[in-house]
């Protein structure tokens, strides 16, 4: 039986990691093919760098969220331990 409020399947963090992998793969492809575009090459290279920066920002956000959740759980455990003692 499922717990109330718990969904089965991948979490939102999983989808965020998939988004990051897709963004980095797209940026790598854009960088690899920019030389074939002639005068538009520098524009495509700039867009690829922006896409890679977006992927890094998403990963930093995920790491920050994980750290915040871990800190909140530690504080909660400490508070519960004090109240039980």
C-alpha cells in the first residue's frame, strides 16, 4: 500500500538531472558543429556556452536543495532527540 502523499516513480530531481544531461549534450553538439556554420559559428558557440551555464546553475540548485534538506533533517532530529530526553 502506498503511503499518503508519496508517488511511485522518478522524483523531480531525477528529471532535473536528465534535463542537465540533455542540455550538456546539446551544448557539446552545438560546439562540435559550429565551425560548419561559417559566419554564424560565433553566435552558436555563445549559445552553447549559455546552455552549459544553465546546466551548471541547475546542478548548483540541486546541490543547494540537497544540502538544505540534509541540514533541516539534522536540525529536526536534534530537536526531537532533545524533546525525548
